[in-house]
């Protein structure tokens, strides 16, 4: 895995939780999708295999998953533990049915998928708050972090007031200026956006190395 994070540094647990959130979404979507495809295969009979190449491309499925489905080997992950959430108000646990959640994710994907960038926004916001006392207002990389944090806190859109002086704000080939005001922080297929889902990981990895390297002085 690229961009490994040091367990002793502040971002590591947030990054792991971020991976879990996005992978969990993919897993839940796959549970329902796999079953739907298997049912379609039963109903279509021999014609299914003839049309499967185009179907799999439209769905964006990997070659491995395509092979599993065609061979009838598709299986969902068996849950070891019950998915229970505790309410302290009601003093009881509530059972969450993974199959029901999977159906909601699949059937209401038009509502759910556009909100996936929230995971990236929460990651950037949480990591900034974890280390905000280490800020360096003269550093363009930290100013970039600051503006990403603010965008995450304002519904996922840059909110750059005209009197904001936290500039320059640069990271690699990316630069945040007043022109980005009201632009989405994390890209989605409907509105576009500034960063992709993996960019926060690369960025936070660089922040960790610059500010929290034990061999360097802290800012």
C-alpha cells in the first residue's frame, strides 16, 4: 500500500477509518448488486452470457468479479459479529440488518452516492482539528489545509471571503484562490470538484512528513 502512515502520528486512525467507510460502502453495494445479477442470469438463461460483456462494462465491474459471477461463484461476506448499535438514552441495542442496508444503498444509490464525498470531507476536517495547534499561517501547505478544512465545514464547498488573508495556499500543482469560492471540495460526477477521493490521503501523508517528522522541529 502506498502512502503509509505512522501509527504513532495523529492521522493514522483517521485514515484507517476512512478506508473502512469507503470499502464498507462498496461491500454493501456489492451484496445487493451480486444477488440482482445472479437473479437476472437465471431469468435470462443462455442469452445472459452473450450480453454480459456490455453489461459488466456499464456497471464498471472488474475482470475478477465478472469471472466470479459468470461461474456462479459470487458470495457475500459472512458477518462474524452482529451489527448492533447501543442507545444510552433507551438503554438498549438496536440490530442493524446488513441486507436491509445493502438494499437501501443499491435501490437509493441516486440519493446516497452523491453524499459519498462527505467521508473525505470529514477526514480532512477531523485531521485538521486534531492538529490545529500546529498551524503555520505563513506556510502555503498549511494554508491549503486550512481552506480544505473550512470547505468541509461549509457543506463541502469553498467559502472564501474577500478579506481572507490565508494565502498563498498551494499543494503540488493545486492552488486555492478566491476564484474557487463556491466550488466543491471533493469531486462528484454531477458537479465536478477540486480533489479526488485519494487526494486527501496523499495530502495528509505530506502534512505528516513535513510537520510531524520526529527528526524535524515542530512548527
